[in-house]
C-alpha cells in the first residue's frame, strides 16, 4: 500500500516516549517525564507579545516561501552577534523548525546511491532524514570519554566514493557531548579532502557549560560546503512555534526554498514575527535558562555518579545525560534477563512511571537518555526510582 519511501523510515522514538508519558498521565498516574527534548520554561514574555502583536496587526497571511525578509535579516544579525558568522539574507532560509531545515537540506542534496556519515550515538531523526532520500546512512563510532568526538580511524575507513555528506551535532542530542575545536577541524579537513557536504546542527549552540560555543563554519576559511542549522526552539524555549533556519551556499538555499514553496508554502507568519523579536530583541532570558540547566547538570551528574555500575561522562552541553548501563546487561531484574538498557528503561516506565528514552533509538542500546529539562525535585525523584530499580538487579 505504501511507497518505499515511507517504509524506509521509523516513527520518532522520542515523540513516542512523550506520548507514552501523556497516556500514563491521563490514566491518573503521577508521571516523572525525563524524556523531553524541550526546555521546561515558558517562551520569554517579549517574544510572546511579539506573537500577539503579529496577530493584532494583521501579520496573518502567507509570507515569501523562504521566510519574511525581516526575519532572514534578523537571523543574519543574530549569527553575526552570537557566532561571528557573516551571511547575507539570500544565504539564509527560514523553515518550520530545525528538523524541517535538516529534512529539506537532505532532500535537495542526497539521493539513492549516496552515503552520508552520521556519528553514533546520533539524534533519532538523522538516519531517517537520510534514508527517506534513498541515500544510505553510515554510522561512525565516537569516544564517550572525550565528549563523543569521532573515532577518526573509523571515520576515514567509512568514507568511499559514494560518500556525499557528513552530519555534525555539537552540542549533541543524546549525549550532550561538545567537540573540541581540534576534533571539529580534523573532521572538516577530512570532509574537505573528500569534497563532502558538512551539515552542522547547532540547535543547542547557546547551551554549553564549560567552554564557549564556536560555530563550526568559523573554524575554517573554506566553508563553501558547510551548512549551518540553528533554531529558535531550544535557545528561546520556542519548540511549539516551529522556527528554524539554515545558512550557507546560496544555491542550496534557493533549492531548499523551491522545495519549501511546494510543500509548506512558508513558515507560520505569527511565529516568524515572534522569531524576529527572539533573535534581535532582549537576550536576557538565555543566560538565566543556561544557569539553571547548568545547576541541574551538576545535580543529575552527582546523583548518577553515586550509583555503582552506572557510567556517565560529564556532558559539556545541551540538557541530556546519556549514562551507560553495560554493567547490568545479562543480569536479572524481577526474574527476567536484562538484554539491553531498554529493559531497564521500560521497567522504570511501567513500575515507577519515570519516562526516559532508551538508547536503542540513538544507536546505543546499553545507554538511556535522561533529559534534565525538569525540576530538581523531578530529577531527584527519577534518580531515586532508578536507584531503587537497579538495586533489585542481581
Ligand atoms: C539534535 C537536534 N537537532 C534538531 C532538532 C530540531 O528541533 P526543532 O525542529 O524544534 O528546531 C532537535 C530537537 O530535538 C535536536 O535535538
């Protein structure tokens, strides 16, 4: 019944876990949800008001397909201010969230016969963005002890004449890893040598806690084949507004606009006006949110470190920890053998109503992703429950 295209992709695991949390809540359970990939803060007031003003002032019609000129300009100003990236509006396209931006870029650059490098553990959607085009995702290992930077030997061995692109995501979902400048530069050199497109998914660019974030395109003079993806979602607590943007080669931007014009027409006009305020208005909310996330990172890491058998490297950014549960694999929980960390995550969900995301969906079956975009109380309660479950394992 369905096309090969739709059969090539999987439903988003993170969205599935979020809907599981909703189901349990509707049955009256007190659910602790550490599966979420979004800030638990409201969109800042100045941005909300810009949305309301957009409605009241009639900014409620179709906009140009690539986004309102004022917003493309705002994205340029933002990237110059925060990232030392210098783009012209025609080198920027606004889409319905960073996810849509990445999807569109894959559609215009990759096709059957191509291979695209994805680092493992990976954000759940990367392999599907690639597979849906007919291209093949090729997974490269990373090192958990050094912020999940690439295993360079594996990277070099994975490249062949069919390799067309490489997707970098630092800070990373699900690991929180933030690559060093050296690791980025080394990756860019390899990409250049093989003439690859480099996608830099920078949706967590404002959420690094130990080192200042540097946009990947600033680490080389040769950035013709680098596409930079940013988003209002995580930075401004605007996940539901659905605004993301891509910056880079104007020919690629034009091709993405063509595709967008024939699919969504344009991003939502009200959200676009709110995004202008987000990108160019008062930025005070960002450091406040960052400080809160940083203190939660300390809390969850201290709690995890005190549990024997759980191995978790300190993530440098985003709002996730990705502990390793290898120590428990093959042992028994309530009479059942633990085959992968998914068994622990599902037990936590069903018996303690703690929602997490099993590492399987990120290509790392011995890990579980916990989001710390949650209150200290919820973090403590969730880790108490995890500790309790792990204590039952023998
Ligand atoms: C790594 C990564 N990239 C992109 C996105 C897309 O975010 P949005 O479409 O809300 O901009 C997400 C969201 O979870 C993400 O984690």
